[in-house]
C-alpha cells in the first residue's frame, strides 16, 4: 500500500529518537453530530417529506467516506411540475457544543444524484425563536442539472448562528425535482453528512472529530477532553490534543513549518478559572521529571508564535511545575528550578527549530542550530515533579501552552531524544526543514509565472544598513556597548547584599512570603520579626558603577514613620574615611556630611508616612551648597567611594526600598529638573516619588517576580543615535519635460524589533449636516464623485464603525501601543549645517506610530523639524517636500534623517538585549512611467496609483517590502509586500503583475495561486477589494469581508462586467478544495483559484492586481498548454429531450436551448444531432490548485509500504552545511 510521505520525519527517524510526532492528525473541527445522526433511514433521527430512505449496503462507486453511513433517499413521484423533497432532523444540535464566539455553522454532505430530474439541492437549519415564539428557516440552494447526475457531488454551506435567543436548532436537507419520471427515477444517495464550526477547509475529507474524556491517569482537570495524536510510524506513545465540549485548543491546518509536513498545529488558549492549562501534551519519558533526573534528553520542536507580551508566558514544559521555556517580550527564557537565562529573539513570528537539551548538571537551548542559552545546574539539588501526584496520576507529561496575547502559536514535528543533540546535527535538521526546493523548480514544470519576494532583486534606489554598511560606533550613544555586530546594553553586576548571618536565598524567600504575587516588589530587611535584630545593607564597592561619568544617583523609599536614625544611603571615601549620609527619623530625612571627623547637617526634608519618596543627589549641582567647599572634592573620584544602601552595618533601615538608580548625563535629562532643588538634592514629595519609581536609570537595582521566582535584577536604560543625509537616498529622474533632476520620495525602515501587536486609539467627535457631507465630496469644478452607500459604510475608507460615528463626524486616530517595548525607535529631520545632533530628549513633540505604518512629516500637528516620529519595523517614511511653513519647496540636500533608539530593559540579568539590525531602503518614483519592483524569478511588479482615468506615477502608494532572501516556507511578519497607508474609494492603488505583456497568441490561464496574510486585528465589515484579474473578456474582482465572528475574513469573486458572483471558479485554501475560502488574521494562508473556463489573455495584455489591507507573496499564474488540456463531455439524457419545453422544431436550433433543454427564442440556428446529445464541454487540467500547493509544501510524495517487488534508491543531491561535521554513507541495498 502507499501513504503520504513526510520527508522531514523520515530523515529524523534515522537518528534514533525516543518518539516523534508529525502532528498531521485529522483535527479540523468538532463534529456536532454522531454517526447515528447521519442515518436518514432512522425515523428516530430524520423526518422525511415526499420520500423514504433505506440503508444502502452497496453504494455507488468511489463513495467518499467509506466508513460512514450511505443513505438511499427514494423520492416520491411529483404530482405537479416540481416538488420539494425535504428531510428534517428529529434531533436538535446540542447547544453546549456550539461555540458562540465562532458565530457560524458549516453543513456539508456528498450526494449522488441517480436521476435527471433534480434542479437544486438545499441545506441549512431551522430553529425556534423564543422571542417571537415561531420557527425560523435558514437555507442555501445550490442549482444542479443533468451534468451532475451519476457522480458524487459535494455541497456545503456556511450559516451564521441566530443572533436571537433560540432553541431546537435542527438540520434541513432538501432536493427540488421536476416531473417527468416514474417510480425509481427520483433516487439519491447521501454520504458523509458533516456539521461543525469553521469546518469549510476540512469537511470534504473529514467528518470532524469527537473529543473523548481525558484519561483519569493524567494529572490534569477531568473536565478536559482529548484527541489522540499518533506517534509517527507506530501506535505507541500517544500524545493528546486538548479540548472541551465546544472548543479545540489545537487545530491542524495551514502552511507547515517544515518541508514535508501537510499542515501545522495551531494552538489556542486553554483557560479554566483564570489558569492556563496546556493545549497539547506529549508523554515526557522522564524529561524534567524525577523519573529521568539523571538521564540525558533533547526535546526538539519547530515553533512559530506572534507575541509582544510584557508578561512572562510559559510556552513549553512539564505540566506540573514552572520549569520550561517562556516567551517574555522579545526574549526566550529557560527556567529550571531557581535558575534561568534568556536570549533576545527579536522577531518571534518566524520559523524556529528549538532543541531543549538536558544533560548532567547542564541545560541548554539551540535555536536554529546555534546555542543561545546555557545554564549550569546541580542535579542533586534539583526538585523535579515526581512521576505521580498524590492521587497517583501521572505528571510525566510535557505541554505546550497558549495565551490570549500569543497569536498565532504554531507547532510542527515534535521529537524526544535520549541524547544531547549536537549543534551541527540541529543545523542539518534546520536545513532539512527550511532549505526547500525553490518554487521555480515546480513552477516551470507547471508552466507558471511567479512573482516571489526577494529583496536582492527588488531594484530599490538606495540602501543603508547597520552593521553591514555602516558601523554602530559611528553614532552617538550613551550606556550602550557597541560591537561590530550589534548594540548591547552593558553587562552590569549586582551589588553585594550583606544579610548578617542569613543566606540570600532565605532572605528572598522571606520577602516573597510577605508580598502578594501580583503586587509591586520591593526590598526590605525586615520581612518578618525574625529579622528585627539583623544588621543588613546593600553595598556598591565603587560608585562608578556606570561605563560613563556619573551625573545623578537616587533611591525610591517608603516608610511608616517609625524609623529612628536609620540609614537610607551612606557614601564612604575609602581613602579619607569621610562620609556622606542620608538618614531618616520619623518623617524627617536628613542629609549630612562628615569631613575630617566633623559632621555637618546639610538639610532636612519631610516625607509622608507610607508613601513613596525619593532621596538622592545631582552631582553637578551639589557644588552650589554654600558653606561646604570640600563637598566637590569628596565626590570628585567616584572610584574611591563606596555606597551603602539601607544600612551601614550598625543602623539598618526598617522600611521599604523600591529601587536605587544611577544616571549618566544623557539619561539624567529624562528627570524633570523641578524634582531636584537648587543644591542638587531630590525633593521628597510623594508625587515625585510616584514618578521616580517608574524611571529607568542607566543602572537601576530592582526586585522582580517572574517565572514563579523572586530575584534581584538591574533595569537599564540606554540610547543610540546617528544620522544619514537625505541626499544619500535620492536619485536622478526626469520631470514631465524630460529634464533630469535629483529627487527623493519614500524610505522604508526595518529594525530588529517586531511590529507591536497592541493598538491604541483616540477619538474626536463633532456634528455636521448632510450638506456638510455633500461639500466634503465636492471637487474643485463643483462636480461630485459618485460614491455608493457601500463606500460610505466601509470603515476601511472612513474609519467609521457605525452610524453614530458617521453622524458625529468621528475622527479616530489609531496608533501602535509601544508602552511596554524594550526598544523604541524614532526618526527626526534635522539640518546638516546645525550638526544633526539633537537628542531624543530635546524634542518638544513626539508623534506615535500610526497603524497605517506611514510617516508623513508635513501632516504633523506641529512644525515637523521639532517633532520626533516613532517608527516600527517596516514603516514607510516620506521625505518632507515643503519647508516647515509649508509655503515653499524644501531643498532636501540640506537635511538629514536622524535615527534615535531608546533602550529600556526591566532586567538585564534575565533579559540581555542585543539589537542586531537597522536598515533603510529608498524608492524614487519615475514621473512619466511605472517604477518596477523586481522579483526573484524575473517577473517584475509595478506599483500603481490611479484617480479616475489617470495614473499618478509619482503619487503616494506606500508598500513595504521584505528585506531578506529566504525560502518560501520561511514566513514571518514581513515576508512579502505589505500595503501601508489609508485607502480611499476614489483612489485605486496597489501592486500589479503583468500578464502576456507581449500579447502572445493562445495565452490562457488555468489557475492562480497567492500567499497572503491579513495583519490587522479586525476584518473589514464591508467588502474590501484585495485581488483583480484583468483578462480579455472581463475583470474578476476578489473581495474580503469579515464573517459574523469578525475573527475571519471571507473571500469571494465578482465578475466586474456583469456584477454577478463568479461560479466558474474552484477555490483551494492551504491545499484543500473549499466552496468558500476563509482566512484568519495574523495567519499566512495559500489561496488557490482554478478556472473551469480558461481565462483568455490571447493577443491581450492583462494584469493581476494586488491591493487592500493584505500582505502578499508568491503570486503565480499557470498557463494551460495543449498537453495539459483535456475535455469533459456533459451529455443530455434522452428523458430531458422529451421533457424539455422545446418543440421538435427547436431541436434543430440547439443554440436556442438552455442546459435543461428548455426553449429560448434567440433567433440563432446552428443545429446538429451532436448538439442534441451534448449539453457542452469543459476543460480539465492536470494542474489544479490543490496539486500546486502540495508541490510547494512537499507532500506530493508517497512511501511504498508492503507487498512490493523492490526498492530503487536514488541518492539525493549534495548539500553543503557550514560549521558541521557529519558523516553520511550511501550504499546500494543487497
């Protein structure tokens, strides 16, 4: 026998894993009906009208679902010209299994029409409206004709759930037939009835799944349900996908992460009473469990997830404790016991091969074959979960966890090994999974033309990159370490904690026991009464803790007012033994200095009990103290000074220490000067303390609670900036007269920090009249643009979500929320002659990054030369063309674009940031022609902007392009062409792919395939154009619109010439044939469109246009050549000749007959006997959308199992791996 082959897993199996799971199980949707519900012949399940039913033991050939019931429907003879056969379910769908968040229901089945009299098939449901006390019927009708007879026809429909209170939701299946037949002429066979939610991509090949109760032997809540995930090549070691009554927490669909897999596993949050449980579990075989504590292991997984959470999220690990892998902002963190380490991932949403290795006294992480984390362990002191809990349930399971702020989360090809996988082996597996066959190797064989995004072919005007072109250290920077490869925050060390005779771990544990898990953490030397007699303090051996000159130091404290001459901080000169003291008694804070044994009080300030207050100094202002002439010399050499915080060995502070920080000159500018008095001493106002507690200094000692651990860490702020003259990005072009001039249009910026997921908005409202509305759409010549109500209702164009928004003339401004970002990037425009060196903190105004992804300085609320603009990865920046007064043109050669990068880590010990990449690319447009964008295989794309009948070649059409060169399965947030900016119904803009530009003869297209992703949070609620195919006979437009859940977008086609829906197309989504394609936000999908009637481009220059809020890549069209074309003949049965409305005379004029043999008086005559026999012909092509997709993902291979005569071995092509040592032997089998 033969089975689909998984090329990747077959290679992995040769390297002796304990177990591997390919995760290709049937897991698309929960079936809302049972097998018994599919038996139409069972009167307890179905009520039949104008028909009877029987179980068909010998259904027609090639029955789609051989293991499911096939029911024979025996229709009555119509008593009139037509009759409705209706089957109504006696059973009602279980409402507890219906997930209202999914908002719709999918019904489908296969039907074999064994008669020529059927005119339509219908399906749907009815329900009882408990408000109106009446039945409501919702159905879909599918026309059929005799060409559908004697073959299995799949029919399906997607129905929105009732939005009213309802009960008794029952299924409806119907057939409409016409008269003319006798007994036995109205028979049908129904097989594979399916009912589920979001099932459109699966129900042709799957009846859905029925989750089973979780095993009582697994230590997870017994309310959960499971679906088995089979180990590859064996039936042992079952893993489990988790679910509840109505929701799958794992689903298998979409583009795989490795070449050879048929799909990817997508995870969804499994939340029970505020606790996140795993969505997918695997047998642990002792990994991170007491059972295997002294063994060696590697857990290997392919993952891709999208997140910018600022809360640590456990994504993988044992189900019974906090050990495992965490996503924490841009960091991947490994936690084992009380030990942890992090790696800055940057862009999460990309394919990653992770090898989690555990050996004696060590754990490490390989990411795509590179070791990024390594921690030392003492296995004798490790406390792993025992194999069984107190109830005897197994805890030896590994889980993958998902959360609301991680979307999507994808898993592929999980494996466990009983050894530590070497880095060179992991690199080779990375190549196996991602170094896939290039698309052209399949495209050429399929006679295809492909536009594949690869920046090395893009033909942009200018590029400026760090570190490949420019050096990081050429800019200005503060508290940043620059290297050849990256920017990095300094690797500071913690101070020394003196805790009398008690250990650090005991202190931390005692603090933890007295503080709420979710509360702000703080240091205290009095966590419980056992500490009351202990003398403690924090010691910085040298005050020059920074890599730069110290400007300011401070602490944020809190006291209950009972302190008695306790030390807040004390500075001792190690040479002279002079000291400077800040102490507290009651609510008075006193600063004093002891010089040569003489102590002098400097000042006393008051605080409020149980409120935050700040104590500290600005060293450049302390010299203003009159009467203390020696104070400057005291602080002149910080390396001679030791700093004690919270005590000095004799007097211990009994209150709270929130943080203690040190700032150099640049970061000190972030502190409001009003917070410090004229002598350089911080004011103790509560309001100031509440601000300073959130200030991140260049070095900030803090206490954090993460990964179920409490620990001291160092929050760090850093800054970098550099400028590039705008002239660098310019290019010589020609004006309308053909005269050359130097110009600049747009600049794309890319940076090593992911685009934020979270958005924020502000709204302004007013009032207006219909006359105001009319005036707004007037043109200069007092004419009007014609706009439909659909355009008025489209929030893509106007930003209005409802009628109230329109009536209030609402203006909504949406921006990216970067509040929690560790790295924030800004740009400004500065005059070169002034040095172009104005720092970020010196600007008066900041504009946040709009979700349009476009910076237009001339639209700024303030003069753009005094505004710093926040940017995100992939943003498009338009160079200013007018001066700040907007009354004359700007000489951009006099200006520079300045980049400002602001770093803020909440703890460098667990989150060490490395910023590796900053890129600029400019595009200068031609004035009189399209400006092309090159692609990998030679097909050029052309950005276009059109208003009315005219193209604006120089008009703004912001499109960001992928800046790398990667295989087609390497998909991330930027892979492709991303349309930025806002859209208007008055302006057509997008990216065009020419078709048959040479106007060749016999140029016909059989199918189109495009890879796409919707990157916004909510789909457009009214139709949004995303794709147009302009061919010889018409223009086919494809639209996107939100379904009832707004979590998915439905794609459908319209013939622009007729305005009718396209019926002669076949859709495929991710390789699965579907009646209606849907896409999910933030997920890459592959849309295939096949054409029953070829699209004719013969002697015609056409195009395929991409547009809308979609990211596109890998657009291909497939030519139909003579070798691929076959013909399918649709014959008319003799009964239709007899039963049609036409006369014998009309049969001599067959062009006057429709497909049902009914007469149409057209006046045309072209009769032959063959035309009486044949309704028509259609082309059949060997290259279908699902076949094309299978080529791309590598599942068009088979494996030969048993009963074969032999095996032919063909060695693979040679591959070269960098930095790897691996021996491979190829031998001819005996």
